[in-house]
């Protein structure tokens, strides 16, 4: 429906652009690495459409999905150099520069979405946005993907099942230690290379929310998924601070208000998709879905709990206390 709107809005848009060409059209390039149909992909398009409409065509948000403009590892640098004006990477991808952001990778930190959103929208989110300013980056919103599930070519029930396997991870020390504590090896890979790595057995498994898993067809190259909800994957929507400060006040307000609205929509969509893809995967012939028993979950939690202590110096006691309070 949204793309119909976008298409039918094209002539109007051309007219708008003519009108504003004299008034300096503002172009925002928004780069991301996932499929267009994912919660992040759809939210980026929705944001682009609404901002275009609400600024009377003055602002054009150009969305580049699927790593077509920048891959993981390139996006953040491109943002700081203002080659792209908005990105929304998984929080794990900020952790090499800002170790505090590893807090979101702590296994079994959140029991449910309400807890995630309390942290994102409260003191913790604010503190994490503050550290971005060191690199001249401004945090604008936090989006969901959802809870991560483990996959491999064998069932993963107990901690012993991980022994000797290798898993793809995003670049985060916490995620590396998570798998090491489960007895597995890790390989850091950009999202765009995960399918091939699974296909060729370069790694044996991965952790993903189901919308990423399904839309990238990982079920073609993995035989088993364990619904573990062991970790959370969310996004930091960010812009270049110099660029942001250069925007007229009224435009900044439209962008902020629109993002707030789109954030609420995106979070609902993320939950809807993860639920929908669970049902689809349960009905997919070549993949088996496993659910952890209470006892198995406790065993995973016990193996991973020491990470809180281990990462306290990097994350900071204050931030950890805030998240637990929230
Ligand atoms: C990943 O690399 O697994 C995710 O960060 C992809 C994404 O942006 O959801």
C-alpha cells in the first residue's frame, strides 16, 4: 500500500521538486544493510515518504537498502564524513568505537519488549546517545528488530550442543564472548556475507531475529532454529551532527516528529513480522523449530551470566545500574 502511495505521489513530487529547486532541496541519504521488506527497511521508506510529504518536497530522503551504498563497517565512517546523512545500524556495530553500547548485547538482559523500550527511551538511551556526540554524531531514535534466535545445522538445546561449532557474529566483543562461553568459535562477518558463509560452511550457525533470518532466506542454508530469545537486536537511528545543525529549525522539527511517529510504527511492525515469520518457519518443510525447556534456558543463562561482571568495566557500573533500575 505504501509503495502505491509513493508511486502515485510521483507526479506530485516532481511538481514539488520544481517548486523547491530554487529553495535548495535538502537530500538525506539513508543507508542500511537489510532487505526493504524488513521492519527497518519499511520504516526507512515510510519515513522518507512522510518527510517528503510534510516538507512539501523540500526534503528528499533517499533510502539505500541491502548494503547497496555502504556495508557494515563502512556506514559509520561514511556518516561521520557526511557522505551519508542517516544510518540505523544494529547497536552491536557501534561497540568497537563506543564500548558502552555493548550493554544491548548482554545475553538475557531483557525479558520482554517493555523492558527494552524502557531502557531505550529512558536514561540509558539518553546516556548512550550522549557518547555518540564525541564523534559528531547525533542519535535520533531507537528502532527494534527483536529478540535473536540461534540457528545451525543441528538442534541446539543444551550448552554442550554448541561445542566446537562456529557462529557468525556482528562486530561486538560481548557477542564473541557469548559464544565462547557456550564453547563455540566465532567469525565476524558483515550481514551481506552471512548467507554465503552459511552456504559454504565457513560458519555453522548464526543468531538473528526471525525477520532477518527469513527475508535473507537463511532457512535455505540452516536446518534448525532454536527459539532462545537469548539476546536482543535493536537499531540506533543517527545523523551527522554538523549536517543536523545546518538544517532549518522547521525542517528539524518535522524530521523529529515524523521519526517519533515512525518509531512507534516500526516497533509494532517488528513484533508483527517476527511473529509472522515464526509461523511461516514452523510450516517450512526443511527447517525444524525448537523451543527451549525451562531447564535448558536456565543452563544457558548460568553459562552466560558471568558476562555481566566481565563487561562491567567496559560498560560502566552506572549504566548497568540504570538499566537494571529501568
Ligand atoms: C546483522 O548484521 O545481523 C544485523 O545488524 C543486520 C541488521 O541491520 O538488522
